[in-house]
C-alpha cells in the first residue's frame, strides 16, 4: 500500500467521523472541526497510516517514492522521529507541518489561465533571432493578457534579446516558452542601469540588488511602480506586504487567542472576510520580545537572549503572514493552512488587508541568460538577476534556467509559490536562491545549482539556498547543489525544511549581528547527502533550537564554524546520523503531503 493511498485513508477516516457527529450550530461545528476534533482525528489517522506504512516497508511491500529500498536491498522502516511526528503533525516541537507548502496548498500549477486568452509575442513584434530588443514586444503581450483578465503569453523557440525588465504585473498571466532548452531570453543590461542604484535601508555602501529584483520580475503593477519610484528617489523602501513604509494596511478584525496548528480561529467581526479572500495575520511584539522568544521555541535560552540591540531583526516585526480564507461561519474563520505560531493577546493579533498581491501568475519553459560579466564583489551586485517573485501568492516558475546571473531565483515577501525544475548555471552567483522579507510557505523542488564555469573572482561570495527575515514554512526538496551551502542568513527564519538534497557544501552563510539568530525553532534537515563532508549548517543539532537533523551524511567542522545563539539545552533531535540513504521516509515534504491527502 503506497503513501498516497494511505493519505486518502486518513482523509476518509476524518470524513467518516465528521459525518457521524450530532447536529450542532454552524459556529460550534466550525470550532470543533477547526481545533480539537479535526486535529485529533487527523493525528490519529496519520498515526495509523504511518504504522501501516512502516509495517508495509518492514515486510517488503510495494515500493513508492517514500518506500524505496536502500542500495543494499534492505527494506526501510520508518524512523522513530517520523512516527512521533505522525502522532502530532501540527504541533510537533521540532518538526514543522509543511505538507501544504506551495501553490494552492501543493497543487500543480494550471495549464490554462484567465479567460483562455493566448497571444504570441511575435505578433507584437518580437524577433526570435536575437537581432533586436524584444522586451517591449514581450511586455506589450503581457500587458494585453493582463488587461483581458489573464491569459497565456507564448514565447516560441528562439533567442530573444531583452534590453529591459520583463514585468508580470497582472494576476492570472503566464509567460510560457517552448522549454528551457529551446526558448532563450538574452539579457544585456542590469537593474542598476535599468532602474538605478539601490542602496540599503540599513545604511552603508551595499547594493540592494544583491538580494532584490529580477530581470523577470513578478510583482503587482502598483507595488512594482512604488518600489522602483522609491529606488529612483533614493528613499530605500521596505519591500514587503504592507508597502514601502509598512503602513498600507487596515484592520479587518481582531483575533481571539489560538494555538499553533489551529486552522480555525475566532474573530470579532467577519464583515470584511469572505471565502477565498487573502488576508494578513499581523502579530506585533511586546516590550519583552515574547513574540521573538516564541519564534525561537521559548524557554530559558530565548528568554536570556539580548534582543534589544538586534535592530535589523526587530525591524522585521510585526510578523506578517498572508493566508487564504477557506470558510466563514459565524465568528469562526477557517484558513488554508494551520497557524505557524500561537496567537496571544499581548501581540495585538489582527487580520488586516495587504497590498493587492499578484496571484495565479507564472513563468515556464525558458532560459534567461545574462551577458557574461565577472561576478561582482560581495554586496555590490549590479543586478544581473534572474527571476524574482515579490508580493506574490499562488504563483510559480516551472522549467526555468538562469545563467550568468548575480542572483538566481528570489522570493521577496512571496508566499505559497512553487518553483519546480529550476536551475542556476554559468559563471557563479551570489545567491542562487534567496527567500526573505517575510516569505512563507513556498516550495522549491527539483532544483539544481550547477558548478560554476569560471573561477570565483577575489572578494566575491557564494551562499546557496538562502532564507532569512522571519520567513517560515518554506521547503527545499529534491535538490542537487554542485556548490553552495544551506544559507540560514540570520534574521531568525523558523519552521523551514530542507529535504532530499545532495550538496557539495562549499559556500558560506551571511548575515550581520544586528539581524539576530541564525535559526528560530522547528528547522529540519532531512535526508541530506553532503559530498565533501563539511559540516557548515548541515548538521544543526548544536545550533538551532527545537530542531531536527535526520539522515545526514557524517560531517566535520571546518572553515566557517558557528556557535549557538541561545544558551542551555537547545531541545534538538539528531537521528540516523551518517546514514542518509537509510532514512525513511526519504523526503519529508512528500511524506507529509501523502499523509495530509
């Protein structure tokens, strides 16, 4: 019996029990379903399913993606930590629930968008022979699709020179090439030339193009205009969900206390809420920084930590988590994903508006190649950047290669997005992948970071798969990293997962002291094959509080050696150390998806 079948069994178990409940008011039903009963039933069903799968593996049952046998032929048995997680999937102290990360809760992106409008960029004047700037024609085609409520912009086989940014600013618009090996966009200019020099809001001589923006930039039209206007005015902005000064929001309702893992919450007023609508859960910190302590798992270590001088970290608060509403009954509101944190009165919890996000848009089947230039000194990137998602929700990239870029794929205040079959190639990148400024619940799967084609110039730096800025619930799955590292870049990201990845661990993480801890709670590394035996941010049981390191290669410390940010017992877990090929399930995200249905 495979995992998917067991997932259906779990959901069927829930539905059967729900159908036998006595008739109650809508509000009472929703409260029961959202917190106690649904969570209890799913936990029980998942535990049954996990036991069944473990038994199936033990007797050599049919293989699936999560039950493959080891190279030696011995069947795998479920790890004790997986069984423990399965009994409490929404509230486990070390492993986060990430089974609904990505576009539409982990669904595959659609093949059609909008109203079926399809336009070929050649009809707007784009030439596939690289002889002229095709960016104006491509942008006209994108705008035409957007103005019709969405559609598909076809970029047929060929090479298209682009001397400007390709901007996807309308929802439900897909730019689709003929495949990453057949459609090539050749970018001749960088973001400094196209928009202007972009300094850091934290001061110094850094270039923010070192971690922001893309030559293909998916960002709502109004938000993109406000960001680029601020850059040109040298009024360095916040880049997230509530505008350049974090003041573009209004309260929809206040929220009653709730617990991490709840999907249903009680609110004071549902007037501004509707099924399918996007809202922002806003949690402010208090004077004692108890919200930040909670993100770090709580207890003596975080309580003893000195938060006040971590000015970059404290600028990331309030925590802003966008989420889709799935139902409204009385004062009960059910959300698309379970809460990543507790909701407590001292944090002034609210559901608010956010800048109108980009939704349902994607880019597929092409290579973006920048003119080859030497990699810039660290933090002075000019902005030969690949694909950026900003203030985007339920968007995607599929079958995309970027080559000779400063920074590859960016998630900046982006949530519930899926990047699949993506590749970073060429002369070497500062951030092959970056995830920052409150980006949550994204899925990066089947990704590749190729070995650089030229030696790294002096003064440059390579990170890898980056996460920072209180970003949470993100997943990196089924990856091949021929260079780089797991770049937890301070800013206390929490509840993120890296799973089923092979890595030549030769990069360095970044982040300055004012950004605070490297890790918050519930960081998990699961089935990580380290080809060069270097520890740096692979084995995290001595660094990350309330974390899990499961099935990683045996590693030793060398070069960049970190010490824990928090004192005392970190409450971490280490399992199947030195035996990544034997850990079951081999992919934590896929196993959670299967068990969640």
